[in-house]
C-alpha cells in the first residue's frame, strides 16, 4: 500500500474513517490490516466505527481527535507510571475514569484519550449517589468558592448521558458524555446564586417528580449553608459525607465498560444474529478496556429507529460491564 509506505516512520497514529462503517465496518477493518502490515504494531490505528456515533462527521472528528492526542497521552501515561514508581507503587495497575462513569486501563486510554473528557463529572455523580444512598437524584457540582457550576441527573446510580453529539473545542463528536446543565452567572455578575441553581435543576430533571439534590465538590458545604431549604423540584438539598471526595469514591467503585453500535435494516432476516453479535462485541470491548472476562455481562441494550432514511433502519447499542481484571498489565506485557 503506497500510502502506508509513504507515512511509515513519520506518524504517531493513523485515523481510518469510512462512510458506512456504522453499518458495515469491513472497509475500515481491511484498511487497518493493510496499514498494520506496513507500519507494524507500534503505530496505533484508530477505526471510526469503534469510536461511537452513527453520523460520518461525528465519527470522523472523534477518530481524528483521538489520533492527534495520542502522543500527549503517551507522555501523561509515562509520568503517571513514573509517579507510581516514585511512591513505591510500581506493582499497581492503574485504571482511569472515563466519560460515562466507568473506568478503563491506562493502555486502553492511550488510544482513546477523549474518553477522559468529562470523566470527573461522571464518576463524581456516581460517588455522590453512593455516598448519599440515593439511586435516583440530582447532583450539583461546586467550585472552591461554594458556587454551583453545573447540575446533572442520576438514574440507577449513574449519571445520565447526553442524547446528542458532544462538542469538544468547537468540534462535533459522537462521544457520549454526562448531560451537564451549567449554571449561568446573573447578568452583570460573576457568581451563581439560588435562582441560577434552581434554573439548572429544572433543566437537568428528566422526569417531573421531585428528587433529592446532592451537592458535591470542594465548596459543597458552603453552598448548602447558603440555601434556605429545598429548591423547587427537589425533596431536599444535602451534602453527602465526604462530598469533597465524591469523584474519588465514584472512580473507586466504578465498573469497566464497553459498548458496541451497529445499524442494520429493520427487514433483515438476520436481525437476531446481528443483535447477538453486537452484544458479544460489547462484551469484548469491555474486556479490552480491562474488565474481568469471567464476570463481564451485558447491562443495557438500546434499539431505536433511524429517521430520514429510504429503508427502515435500526440503530442498536449494547453496553457490557464487569469488575476490573487483576493482572491486565502482565497480560498486556506478554502480548
């Protein structure tokens, strides 16, 4: 392949994107095989159908951004491992938080650094729900001055994710991040008060019923002390124990996850086989991210109709989760 030979020794990573990869990823896989034969295993090859999102633009943007950040991610990973050695934890197997509230191995994150975008909010919401003993709640994040910065909704102990695409530095991507509602300072002011927090709470709610509002972050206690009581749409406002460390708690208890997305014809006679394959791909993705293969299981399957297409089409997303696998680094080093 002339292109692969031309870039050999000149690139840190390669992004591959095909128009219909969300439906049929064969072209991307074939291109990856040709590139791997010329470039070897030392150059990461990123495929858009593995990056999430069904739209070409979102997939392509995410894949290119991931590839562009890989060199910086390598440097950060090296510094992390060096720090672990310096404090006597050279044997530790580090996992990193990701933007859906789960965790992943450092080596998995090296080729998907954008998955860490918004991760602190995702694991913070998970930690808040656990510390407060509330599986359904609203979570408000604070800064050191005790001002609210954003609000999100928690369902089944995890932060709800945004339904649409995520914009990163003005670039539209198909990454799924927490559906954060930022608080906006009053006109002519710099801080956020009760009115701005109430508005964010109302916008963050995904159901009409009242929910507890859990306040976390370095200024959680300051904010709770300034509020007169429950806000409209909430049953109570509280600061969970160790609210300042909610993100640390959340990442400590988070599972490892993996997702797989596929689009196919609603009239396909192989629909059941496709669903089974997608669920198996989700399990494999979770294992690849560092989940224990003995206990990983599919936890969620979303199936929706794709609008504005000539033929009835189904979009299928499967998610699998499992506890972190002990010994992943030794397995990685042997491979």
